């Protein structure tokens, strides 16, 4: 199976995205499930397929809900029934939507492979709960609760990480008396001075005459 090495260069990231094989492209079509589907199936996301009912949550068409009529893997876009626009000549065309902008509200379960995937994910969730992880009901909360909690956190003032402490003025110490200065100067004068090293004489080498 072909794998990709992680890279931080945008040029290489775009190249890997648009040259990806089908088995990796299919994973990139994953979209979030609604709160009801999360609780029933025990999973957070699933790749969209034609026939799934989705709701657009971002963009100009936010709030529109309908079934997926077609999926374009070459351009990473999905087309929803009823979501169209008119061209200049008057013909109606479908509006392409990126899968990350939709939430799945209805799943098509006529495919046995898709049922197996959901069952496998549900079993994995049960094992995690048995091992001591939090249950899915606690992890998956309604959107209104999450928004309210975020608003409460913003209301509480936080200390800035780079905030400086208030400057405390130090009391000026009294100037030293002239007698103390004179004593210190006398001590410095009494100290024995270090002897200078005697410079070595340079002896010129005698050159032998012919």
C-alpha cells in the first residue's frame, strides 16, 4: 500500500493532496456526524457517499439540507440535490461543496461493508469505555453546551503570559560616610603590588662566515 511521509512544505502538501490514490482520497471525504448519529453509532465521522443526507454548516449556503447526488473525487467536492445556481445564459448547475463544510444527518446503510465499518467502530468504543475511558455520551455533547462553556471561559479574565509584575520602588540607601571611603582607600594602598615579569632578551644568532 502506498503511504505518504509527513512534510511541512505547502508545495509538497498540495502535490500529495492532488496526486493521492483512491484509497487515500476516500478518507479525505470524511465528514462529521450529527449528535443523534454519534450517540447511536458511537463514532464521530465517516466518509460521505451519494444518497447520504447532509446539512451545510459553513459558507454562503449555511443551513441548507439535502441528499448528496454526486461525488467528484478529482476536485474533492460533493453536489447536493436542490443546491443550484443560474449561469449567465440561464442554465442551472449544481454548486460544488467541500465535504468538510457539511454534517451528515442521515446515513445510507444498504452497503454491507459500511455496516461492518460502523460495527467495528462501535466495538472499539465499547472496549475503550471498559478500559476506563469516558463514555460516548459524556464525550459527545450538544453544540449549545459547548458554545455556552466557551462563552463562560471568555468571561473570566485571564492573566496574560507576558504580563510584567508591578515595579516596586526601592528605598534609597544612605550615602556612605567619608571616613569609610578613606579607610578603604588606605587598605588598597597597603596591599603589596604584583611584580612585573622581566622581559626576556632576544639573542641574535651568529652566522658562520665563509
